[in-house]
C-alpha cells in the first residue's frame, strides 16, 4: 500500500474517532430540560 493512501486511511479513522468522541461528550454534558428531569418532577409531586 502506498504511503499517501495509508495516510488518508489513518486520517479518516482518526477523524471518525474524534467525531464520535465529540458526539458522546456532547450527549453526556448537554443540559437537561426541566420537563424531562425526573428528580424535579418528583419534588413537584411531593410539594403538591
């Protein structure tokens, strides 16, 4: 395999890994809306 093709394959795999890591980091640290937060819903039910 030629060096330039190998470099393109490695760069493509690296960008795929970085993209999926960024996606999972965004999913993990995104703010949760108040409507879907179960803990605040339970507190509201107890108060009412």
